[in-house]
C-alpha cells in the first residue's frame, strides 16, 4: 500500500491563492513559485521591495544553561562571545565535515534560536537531540506556531519603519530586535537571501494576516512599492548573489571549505567536523566553487558536466539566465587547477558543449548606498 504524505501549508496559503500565486510542492510545503512572472518579481526586488513567505523554514528555540557551549561545539562559527541581539550564519556538520545544513543562529536574552532549511528540519532537530544528551539543553520546535516573512529590496528599510513602527535604520546586518505589539512577540532580523538589503520578520502564526494590509495596502489603495514574490525569483536572486542552496552548493557529501564558505568556519576552535576540515585545509582542496559566465543564453542546469581541454573537471551546481545581467550564469565545482578567474572552460549541455569563463563571485552586488 502506498502512503501519501500530506503537503504542509503556511498560514498564508489562502492569501497566496487569492493573490494569484502558482503553487508548487517545495520540500513538503505548498508554496508559490510566482504570482506574475519570475523576471518581473526579480526586477521588483532589485528596485523596490518584495515580500517572500518563508514560513516553511524551520524555527527552533533552545534553552538551558549549557546552550552557548553546546552550540559553539555544534556550529562552525565561533559563538563563545555571542551577545543578545546578534545572529550568525553558520554550518552544522557531521564528524566527516559534511554539511548537515546551513543555519542562522540567534542569541536572545533568555534563549537561542536556529533557522534551518525546511528539508533538513527533522534531520537537524534529531541531530541536536542526539548531540545534547546529558546536557542542560532543551529544544522546542516553533515552526508551525509562527510565521516568517522576508522583505527584500532597496526600499525595504524605509517601508519597514512604517510597517513595524520601529526605526530600523540603525539595525546592522545580522542584528535583530524583539518587541511586543498587542501582546504579540515580534522579531525583526536584518538579513536575507537575495543580495539586497532587507529584513525577516517572525510573528505568531495566528497574527500574520493582520500584517497584510500594512504590507500590501488594500484592493482600493494598494502599495505599489511592495509586491509578493515566489520561489522562482528567490532562486534567481540568490544565484546572482552567489548564495548557496542546500542540495546544490551545500551537501553532506562535502565540507564547508570546499563549498567556498570558509568565512563562516573558525578552525581555531573545536566543533563537530573541525578535525576533518583542518586535515583538508592542510592537504589542499581538490575542488573549488567557481562562478561561470556562459556563451549564449542557454541555462546550465545542476549536474551538467564541466570540461577543460576535453577532460571532465567538474559539474554545475546551479544556473540561470540572469534577469539583472542578461547573461547565462552558473555556479560549479571544478578541480582546483581549473578554478582561476579568466579560465576558459566548457559546459556540456545536451549533445553540445558551450563555452564558459570562470568569473569572480558574486555575479551581482547591490550598488553602494542602496
């Protein structure tokens, strides 16, 4: 007998449908891939402000006297001096250095928070329970009792000040505030996944729809600067910004250094997977993450093979036709000897190979001051 798994829905599912969202199954959640078109939503994010429903992402709360030391051993980032109001992008790895997930770890006054990928929530919660046995650490999953929105784009901060009633101009990147509104706890983080400035807001699931008129206005008086966006634009935006996606650039099959994320790894401290990464660092990385700019407009898909001088030297992890740059771009793992910027390679696309040039990442950086 075949067991059918139920697809989960965020608190805004009905709203997405009413706004014309084209719904798809993503990591076991019913989410909009787009509302108008991917390119239109992409462009709006780069010029104004888009709202992404990211309520599917796991939100975990940890409490206990040994939380800080435990998380410092669990995560690649150094959390030993973390102060309340700070968030840290980090990896959680296995003993071999393989990446179990990439997460955002936040230090509150009386607890810690972890935001993980939807596809890895069960794996990460099980890992935390397993690794914290015997310690004063308690875990609570808040995913289904809260909702999370990402507001991204150059107009976000000025609009967010009106929406939240808080002056967020002084809130630095990877900092957050928590406050009460009508007895509700609201957390606002300055971060995002598009390459633009922005915030992420966590509220009780039962209250999220109360925020919608403040975000989008009303049918009779819509806010032209704020529009909904879906998974499609989120992916093209993050590729332009060279932000890794679990299952593409990140995997249990390789480590954080190979994935090009050494900036979030502190090999001077001990954490799960550190010994394996130190050994790899000392031996030298056999492959590296690079950016590719392809000839023509065809899109390089995940697992497409990369060649140099007729020999296979790597494979594509993510690719798109960049709406901002008008070029076919991709991220790929290639042998270290082929990773130099300016190197000419080829990508096998069907029965033909297309020329590609190694370029510096990220492909896109937002203009200074925006």
